[in-house]
C-alpha cells in the first residue's frame, strides 16, 4: 500500500511540474516578440536540447530575434558542433550576448558566439582560449595536429560566414588567445558591446542580418516584448549534475552511503541514497567523457576502503585507498580544459572527509569486535552464578533466573556459594569458585 502511495505521489508531482511548464510556455507564447535563452555553465548534451527547443519555439512563433545569454568555460566538441550547426541554420536571427560582467565565452563558447548572426559582449567579459583538448585519453601528436587544423579551419569558416576577422578568430584556436570585450570589438570578432539587455536591444534595432535561406531580415526592437524561455526542471537538474565538481561530489556521497550500508546492513537509507548518487555520478561522468582510468582508480579506492572493514590490515588498505583516490581524482578530467577539471581544494576536502569517515567506521568495527558478548551462551562466560545444590563436581546453579547443570573445575562447592562461569559446553556450564569468596567471609 505504501509503495502504491509513493508511486502515485511521484506521478502527481511530475504531472504538476509538466503542467506548470506548459502553462508558463502558453503565457509567454501569447506575448513574446523576442525569445531569450540563458546558458550558464558547461556545454553538454542537455544544453544542445535546450537551445534546439528554444530556437525552434522562436521559429514557430516568428520571433523578431532569439537572444542567447552565454556564460560558459567551454564544453564538449560534439555538443558544440550541434549547437553551432543549429544556429547557422536558424530561421530567425540569433544574437549571442556574452554576459554578465565577469562572465566568459571560453573554448566552445567562442565558436557559439562567432556563429551568431549578431555577437555582443558585456564589459568585463572575455572570449577565446579555444584550443582543442581531449577528454578521456591522451592525444598522439599527429592526431592533436589534425584536430587543431580542423578546429582552425572550422572557426575560420564560421568567421567568414558571419563577416568577422578569420585570422583573429583562428588565433583563439591555434594560440589559445583570449580577448576582452574591447579587444574582441577591435579585432572584429563581435559586432558591439552592451552594458545590459536594454542597451543590447537598443543597439540591435535596425540591424540587418542574412539567414541561412538567403533571406535578409531587419531586426526591429521598437515596442518589443520579450519572454525568457528558461530550462525546464528536468533540463536544469541534468545540467547541474553535468559538472565535473558535482559529478565528483556525487561519487563521493555514493561511496560514503554504500560503505555505511555495508558496515551496518539493514539501515536502508544510506544504501538507497548512495545508490542513487552512484547512478547520477555515472550519468555525469558519461556525459562529460571522463577519463575511465581515473574512474577505475577511484572505484579501486572505494573497494580497498570496504575490504578494510572486514580485514585486519592495520590501515594498509586504507593507505592504498587514499593513494588510489588522490591519483584517480587528479586524472579524472586531466585531459580536459582547466575550467572543466575537478577543483583541487575539493579533492583535498573530499579525501580528508572520506578518510576520516573510513577511520571512524573501522574503529567502530574494531571496538565492536572487542566488546564483550552480551547475548547467547557465550554471553554467560564471566558471569556469576549461585550453587543451588552441592557441586562435587557436578550439580545445579542459578544464573540470570535460570537453572543450569554445572561442573566445578576443582574442589567442591556448597549450596549458596557463588561461582564464576569459565566455559560453556552445550547445555552444561564449567564453573570455578569465586576468588573473593573467602575474603567476604
């Protein structure tokens, strides 16, 4: 019955979210003349889906323009190619606005910005550093050269198509050059700078662009009405976990949860949370094309931590696990751009927390093993009993309110005397006279 209720609640919750998204879309569709999309974070497959959905909506509504507010450290090459292709073939003018101040359009963001019909940057932003890097494997020199040449040719063709300076654009790839907003404007990589969205729309008014179909369109922002088409809850969730640091944290939480469940079977909650975090982490690692050698080293570390719980290795396995965890963490995204690597401070913090947790659990296990047994026949050893009959050497004793057959190890015991259980043989106790018996007399 409880399972049915939980299932019904989950379905109802998802239905409410879908209805809210639908109502929001309908309200905006009635009044918007300019669509505004926002990309803040790494360029991953879910961003491709979001931008495709947003641009398609702008096309279906015949929007005046579709503005993409962009702030990204870069992302995956395949995702970037899909986004650039979608922008180049859009049926409405696409404006990429690198914002807010302090933001950037690095690596993949450079290609996306240059592909727009109109490229704009806010003061204090930067663009460039688009040299290709691998994620997950080391590139041979020949392969690296080919990919760099391909990327250089690709960014030149994009720049030429949009009337931008191809030579300056190529420097962002071949030399990983970065440009400030002023430098990008001087290098003819962007069309103008804008302090905010109002300034952008004001300068955008009357600008003529040519769509992929060859149709020339004059952007009219007079008496404009715009609507923000944000990511839906599912897209936001997938985008949040598609981050190297988040993926690393999820993997760490999965480890702690599973170790807790294994060391204390039956708790259920830690194991459930750990399992969910584990699968979400692997989704993120798969999306980000993590270096699988790093993933295997981290899993090896977790395995060593778990074995330490059941093996008296005196910390040797834990030490090996720490080394494996640190190395695996460092190489997890070692061949990606610096902006997409796991933060070093986070690695140090997670390592300290996990080691402290494992040490605590191992200590608890050791203390539990050393603790005196309180239940069963073994729990009777060391306890005191009272002779109910004479033990010479056999007789009956009373212990914990129960009568037991007992045999004294030496001498005899009179009724009423105290004895101590030293051994249990089936349903018979082996006892000895209490050492303090005579002193009390």
